[in-house]
C-alpha cells in the first residue's frame, strides 16, 4: 500500500498533527483515505475518488476565504 504522511514542519511522524493519506480498494470502489491519530482517538475518513475534486474545490475556497490568496 502506498501512503503519504503530511505534517507540520519539525513535527515527528508520530505527531498527533500528522495526517496519513492513502488509498483503500474495497468491493464498492476505490477511496482516498485520510487518517489521523491522537491520544483521544483514531479518525479515518474515506472519500470516493469521484467526490475528491469537489472536496478539493471546497477546501480551496475556504483556504482563500480564511487564509487569503
């Protein structure tokens, strides 16, 4: 399985701020999986590849609104 870990600069791989991005192939189709671990819980979010461009668009709109261009 191929995966990437996204985390703030200077944080260790086991940081609670680390997000793992991977692919999960189920009988229902292939999904992008975002997961994160903290002391409180393990969170896993599956997003259908067909929905991914819409999710990215929504994130980009929010980024521009909150962070600026």
